[in-house]
């Protein structure tokens, strides 16, 4: 018995040792400006301003490094710590000066010139220079860990740099505080990509091999030029920011910000934290399920949910080109067959799986967006019409249509089952295939499917971007029949990408949507909107900041703590 | 006893080597381009061949598998666990930020479960077929049959959202990572973790105790005129512990590796969710290290069981 007691004692002691081993030694001392959630100002102690508490979640995890702002779309930290040359306000669809005070574009939208702001300092006190801008643009292109910015492929010298024959982009030049970017083809929307490109410090990252940039020590506590500086970092639990009092622009209103990790608990834990006051604002993809947020907000008057219009459309893309197994379905080359399948797939029913978070869409543009073609009729499920089209086209009912998908969640499985049932009503046999493993090879090389259920990325700045998938040089090579599609789409897409006139772009976007409605190369299904959730009793958020996704104008000077 | 301990520890080495070979070759030799498993397909598709080669070279994916194995094992022995292929983060630092907290949680859960399980099991056996026995049995049935997350969510609703006694999640308050500050954050996860193990402990202790109470030496003790208390505590209780301790100690790796549910419910960042995230992301270096860590813990737990058994029952170490 004594031995057992001794054993338990030893176990308890070893726990003490373990607790001592917990990663606390390398934690920097807490800043005087940081307060614990329980901390209250007293008569003896100086008043501590209430911090803004936000969720912290990154795609790569939060164990040892911050994610590059080129990739982090899940937390507000990139927009607090870093600046772009220009700021894009998605709600107003306007560009504002930021690190560049002014910019000019030549008549054919191929040469962009930016005059940089003088006197801007990095958080470590070093001056911001044109080298920072040039290096950051190169980072977007040459760093293999980055997905690349839209339209950067049009920068002069892009191909040579990508192939490794040179490490300089010929089209990016700096002279004094003026940066010039030359493109190989007209692209008016390039400015918006520049608005999304955060500028990183050349003096800290400039000498590192591109492949190693994102894993450099710099990312343990990155510095920027933004309205907030990172103060204390405790991976993987939290980090704090303090207001940058030397900020070039209007200073932020809230002095202290705490980012608390909800990487592990996810959506439900984050929303629960908003209710209990442990978090004031749960951002972006942290709240992925509107129904969860709705259930909670209905019982908590202080908690508000904002649906943020998104531009990533999910839909179906036909494969008429190539299958590694050689089983290409000739019938899908007939427009009538594709239209019939579009009539069988019930977009409204699919969107309803997401409890109001998804919007069914007859085009690949968000129905709430300015470039959405309101003339396109909603395609309702019509089995009889579909069957007639199939019969007229001489469709072979004995064949099995393979639909591939790669979202391995229950809702996606349910959607596939719904499609199987819908198509069966017209006598069409559908076989859903969940792609798992080497997705790049399965999607782009093997292509053993007839329809691919996938996301097509648009953006607030580029709402009809998904239609680029129908160009003759699409990355979706499996679509086949490139000549036919190219004849329809290529000119329009080139004009759309080049145009800087929003009315003209809208007109072209309408034509693109009408074209796909007529020829049905892809079947749009729905847009899955993001939502954010916050405690209105604790924090006041500027109006419209979160109405549209993709904004970089967060107006930190208008955020206020209410308690 | 020292010889016995040394023998058991030395026997760990070949076992660990075999495990490392199995883990490495099972995961490293998956079909397909290893690079495409480590980065998103869209990004992979956008990379030029030159960039793909650069990434493969920087990740050491171009070397033959045996060379990679020897390098991997050598690095581990030197304390270098490598870098995550999907995030570029140092795996050693990732483990350092998570493993101690998970083990801490598991140990507290184990201690709480051991104390409660043995105590209530003992009571149930001593007061067999009484209301105490029925209550303990009912508790153990509930604890075993209901999933952990039900208890976890219930504790959050009761103790966090309603009573505001403990935080609903996280590991520590912002700005204070001291041991004392972390205690309130551990209470609910530990209670949840201990529930099912306590329930199993109650059942094992009860049946083991009843089995021992029927043995001849217990009858002899009683015939010698010893008090019932002495018979229960000195003679029966000690001998009933061997199977119970085996059960408890063998649950250590399960507590560590199987803590994903608890970690998710309580937003408690630990090794379980790290392994799961790495698996879904195809992050082979992280998966290999977490599987190895789990295997090492299992082996250590198994050795600990042998040592505990030998400590309780001297016959074992004399065999």
C-alpha cells in the first residue's frame, strides 16, 4: 500500500516537472499594456484600456509561425499589421491611397506608376522604401509557397522568372520613391491585385531564398508598417497587438488587441466565446456555419451575425476532353445533354443544405454583386424538359455519368446523393466519386470524371473571374473542345480583364453569363457566403466593413470598445 | 528490482527501431508525388517545374527512401524532428507547444480517474448488492456508454455558461501562462477526460475486489480473527489492484492520442488535433513524429505497467 501511495506521489511530482516543461520560458514578458480578461482597473493601479478580443486562426496552424499575409485569409492580423500600396474598399468599390500616395495608369492599362509615401517607418524603426515594394511583388511571384496574385502573371518577365532563368521581374522597376510596373497585356484590374498585396520588409527578408521565406524566423513575430504592432506572442494560444503610435495614417482608436486561438475548437467554440465575452469578434472563416450563429444569436440579444457576400462559386464543370481511363462521354459534347443535366441538378435544394448561408445562383457571379446578370432566369429542376432534351439528343441512358468532388464533409456527400436521386428521376445514372489523395493528379491529370464539382474563385474586384475557366487556355484542361469555347469566350475575357471602365466590365460580365447560360459549359450551383459574429455590447464596428468579402479597408480608427 | 527495470528499458530499443521503420515506410512510401500531398492542388498546378523541383530539393524528397529514413532517424536522435511539409514549421517547437499540455491533461485525468475509480469500485465491492453498489454500477454504465463530448458540452453549459465558474475553453488567459493561471482552464477537460476512465475503473475494481474476496487467503485472514477493515484494506485491496493498475496505465496513450474530442470541445490546443490536422493535410513529417510519439508513449506505458505490476506483486520480478 505504501508503495502505491509512493507511486502516486511520484506521478504527481513528475506532473510538476511536466508543468515546468510547459512552454513558458521563452515567452516574452507581458507588456504593461496587456491585460488579462479578468483584470479590472483599481484606484491604485493605472487604468488599463479594455482590449479588443479577436479570434486567431490560420490555414497553416498557429504553432510556431505566423502565416504570410499573402496567404492568411482567416484572421484580421494581416490587415492590422501590414499595409498595401493602395487600399481597396469592397463595400464602396473604391481605391484609397495607402503606402502609395498616388498612382497613374497609361491609356492601354499596361504601365502602372506608384509614388510612394515618404516618412513611413517599419515597426522596428527602419524606413519604408521602394525596395520593400519591389521585393514584395517578387515574393508573390517567385516564392513557391505563395499561390500567386491574380494578374501578376501579366507582369513583364513573369515567365522567365518562373522558369528560373532570371530572379528579377523585368517589368518591376524602382527609381527613388517611384515604382513602375509594366504588364504584357492590358489589365485594368491589376490595381485591385496591388490593393490586396501586403508589403513586407526587404531589410529583414531580402536575403533569404524564396523557398525558405515563409519559414524564416521573421514569422515568429512579424513586423509591418500597419496600424498595429505585434507585442506578445504565445504560440499556440494567443498574441497581442498594440496601437502603432507612429502610424502614417489616422491612428487606430482601440489601443490593445488580443488574438485568441480558436484553431482547435473551431466555429462552435468561437461563437460560444463571443456569447460569454471571451471574444468580442469572431472573424471570417471562424464562423463557417450560419445556422450555428443564428441559433445562438436568437437567444443572445447582444450577439450579431453579419453575412459577408462572397465571390467563390461552387458548381459543376463538364469534362469533354480527356479521361485517363479513356471513357470520355461523347454525349456531353452535345449542348442539349449538358442543358438537360443542368435542369436535373436542383440548385435551390443544394443551397438549402447550408441553412441560408448559401445563395443559389444561376450564374457564376454572386446574385448580390453589381456584375450579376439579372436577365438570366433561375434554372428550376424540370425532369420532363430534361428528359425531352436527352431523348432529342439521342442520349445513351445505359452510360453512367461520373461526378467527382473533393469536399469530404457530410453536406457535400448529401448533395451528391440528392443529385443521384434527381438524375435518376430522368433515368440518368450518376456515380459520385470522392477524390482523395493526390488531388492535383486526380483533378488535372487523371480526370476520370464527367463532371467536376468544384469551386470557382471570383473576387469583389473581379466578380466574373470564374468565367476564365471557359477560356481556351483554361487551367481546367479536361474541359476539352477548347476551340469552340475559345471562339465564344476568349475575346470577351480579354476585354473584361483589360477594361478599367466599370460599366464596360459589367456589360461584358453580362455577356459572359449569358453565353454560359446558352452553351452550358458549366452548371453554377451556389455561393457559400462567409459570416462574422460579434458582441454588440462590447465592440462597435464601422458600418459596411464586413458587408462584402475581400475588403482591405477596415477603418481601424472607427472601431470602438463600448465597455 | 533495478536489474528488472534495466532489462525492461533495454528491451525498448529494438521495439522502437522496428516501430520507426514501420512508421517511416508506411507513410513515406505512399503512392504519388509527395510534393502534391504537401501543398494545395491549385497551388501545385500553378507551380512551374522549376519551382516544383526547388521545393522537392528543399524538402529532401529527391533522395532514395532508405537514405531519407536514416537521415530522419539520425535527426530525431539528435533532437531535430524536422519541419512540417505543409506549413514549414519546426515540428520540435510544435510538439513543445502542445505535448506537455496534453500529457499534463492526461495525467491529471488519470490520477482523478484512478482515485475515484478505485474508491468507488472498492465501495461497490464492500457494499455489494446495496444501494451504494447500485449507484456505483449505474454511474459506471453511464460513464462508459455516453460519449465524452456529451459530458464536455454539459460541463460547459453548467459550469461555464450558467455558473461562470470556469472558462468555456482555451488553455490560459491572455498575458499569463503561469501554472496557477492555467488551473481553471484544466478543470472541465480533466473532469471530462476522467469520466469514462473512472467508470471503467469502478467496474474493474469491483469485480477484481469481489474475485479476491473469494480467495483462500482472505478466508484465512478472516479465520485468524482480523477485523473486516484490515481484511478489506490490507489483504484484499492490495491484491485486487494489479488488473486495475494495468487498465489505468494502459490508457495513458489513449488519453494522449485520443484526446481530439476533448481538445476540440474545450478549444484546448494539444497533440491530438495536431495529428488529425496533419493527417488531413497530408503532412507526412508531422504525422510520422506524432505517430512515433504515440508509439513511444504506448511502449513506456506498457513498461510502466510491468514495473507497477512487479512493484505490487513481487512474484512477477522473481519469475
